[in-house]
């Protein structure tokens, strides 16, 4: 009788162990599916960069980690002449241009954040031919305008040197706008960077100029707020008014 009880007990233990193992495997499979779904929801399928939802998540994270007095920066890049490229070579080739530009952006941002302790960044594609790089503070007090300027210059130069397709020696260029704002004005970053980018694209002067953000950030001291415009990697700083 005792032997039968032992067998039954061992059988029950084995069944319980198998059920626990199955539940653990099911939980891990569910976690993997959720992670895949989350990644898909926050990633641009063409370029592999963050999409607008991914950028919003990065902005929310930056709001949480920023301290009083911190500054954050945004670089808005717009590829020059992509519509004409699509018309001339087709949209498949235009997609190749976007992928090549995104690869350069991703590599440049990764290289910069690897060598600068405390610099957090998110590279995203807003849609069409527009890309964004968000620079925020991680272990230091905010982002200096010089950091954003240097990275924007490097990004434009990298995009201009990117090889789209080996059999077609075509290069693309980009216009970029940079906005540096106090963290509590983070919601105005895209508007400010967009204004700078369109100024760079319209002037085609290859120059950069600091300007006060009176139209998007009233009551911010001028010496603490910068709006920078540049085009095609060329960068020439002028004194702030």
C-alpha cells in the first residue's frame, strides 16, 4: 500500500512539475510575442529606426529623467530632392536612399553616444524623408548646444557620403535644423527644429545662425536658448544677436 502511495505521490509531483514547466514556457512565449509587438509598434519597418511612437516614448522617458536646468536637443533632418529622385529612378530606389541615410544616422549616433559618457540619444524617422535625433541628458546636466551642432554637422556629412547602391554612384544630401531648449520646454522641440530646418533648406547658404526662440519659447533667456540651421554638412557659426 505504501508503495502505491509513493507512486501516486511521485506521479502527482511529476504532473505538477510538467504543468509548471509548460506554464513557464507559455509565459516566456507570451513575453517574446509582446516584445515583438512592442518593437513593431515603435519601429519604422523600412529603416529600422524608431518611428513617431518610438520618438514619443523617448521624449516621455527624457521628461522623467530630466532635472531642473537640464537642456535637451533635437536635430531634424530632411533629405534634399527625394521627390525628384523618386520621379527619376522610382520609389524602390527612393526607399534605398532612405535606408542608406538611416544607416548613416544610426551609425553616427551610436558612435557619438559610445564616446560621450552620459549622452542619451534616439534616432527616429518621422515619415517621408524626415528624420529626427533626440539628444538628452543621462548622467550629466543636459546637452550643450555645441554637442548638437557637432552631431548635426557629422550627420549631414555622413548622409552626403553614403553610397546608396554600388551600381549607381548617386549621393544624397540633407538639410538639418537643430533646437536646444530647457527640458521643461521639450514639447516645443519639434516646432523649433522644424523652423530651423526649413530656414536651412530655403536659404541653401550652408550657414548656421543662432536665433532667439521668441516665437516658440517666450520668457526663456536668450543666452539659454539656441536655434541652429545648417545644410548639407556645411557649418559656419555666426554670433548670436
